[in-house]
C-alpha cells in the first residue's frame, strides 16, 4: 500500500536515489531504493531517524511549532524529510545535484496517501 | 567583526528574525536578533547546535560527505543552518512565510567573510 507512493517519489524526481517510510524508532515500514555503490541508504535513514526525533523534541520544548520538514545537504547527497504524524516520517535521498524543489513537492503530494495508509 | 555579516543576513531577507554564529558546543560567538514574543532565539540555536552535531557525526560515520546545510521547517519558523568549518556554523531563523531562498543565498554569501574571520 505504501510501495507505489515511495516508487513515484524516487522515480519522478531527477537524481532520486531512494525513499523510505520510517518510524521515529528507526524501523522502516516500506522503502524503494535504487542501488548506490558504497552507501547503505537504509542505514542513512536509520541514522537520520534518531536525529529527527531530537529535532522534533527540540521544536516541542522550544514551542517553535510542530516539525514539518528537514533538509540535509552534504557534499555527496541531499536528504529531504517530511513528517507524516507523531510516529512516522518519509525520507527521500537525492544526488547532490538532484532536483530538491521537485523532491519536496513529491513528498508533499505523496504525504496525503501515505498518511491515509497509516490510519 | 562578525556583527556586520549577521546584521546583513537578518535585515536583507524578508521575514528574517535572527542570525547567530555558534560553535557546535552551543556557545554563541556573535548574534543579531529582532525581538520575537515568547521565543528565545538564542535558546533555539543552542538546541539546534546539539542536533547539528549529531547530523555532522552521522554524515561522517555514513560516509555521505561533509555536512553543508540543514533546513528545518516547523509550523511557526524556518531555521536555516550553514556549516563554516569543523567547529562553527551560522544559523538564520525566519518567519514561516519568510524568503528561504534569499536566506540560503545570504548565508552562502556571508559564509565567506564569516569563515575568514574565524581563521
């Protein structure tokens, strides 16, 4: 039920490498990956799940509102994350030169069916 | 020496609320803030310093390249962060509807004099 949304997110964005629907506990519900040499993208998502949990807690403590999106840019990749509800988020990994704007749009568009599937 | 860059970043971007030059230890070197009711933006930066340190470590462990930028969107604010070197970063807090693209540009532009000042 989630596979189709994750596949669309990865394949419709230039430079899309992988998307994962994951809980803040770092456990993936579903994922769609293209193979990337030398990098385990599931592991990347697990690491960032821990970070995201901290950002979420920080936002709550600081009363800066609910966390919606996080974008991480490194010299090799862009990681875009959108929160779905209190327990789950979806993360998209792009090539460094991938289309971040299109990626954000696809995460927003597919967050609707993904969120519905989580109910 | 850093005040002028931080002032320019905050004042040249629509919706700019505050900018801080900070170490990963959460200690601010310099800052420029507009007053925002009910929110201590220095505290926000300190909280995010801890998070950023984790992202930086995760990126190194995962060999996903050096961390360059992090964008955090909550229901109330946008926080844009740019790394300067191994010890320092600059963070810009914007209103939710602020111009994120302009903010990213200003952080990139001012990262040059800020980095030089840190040498």
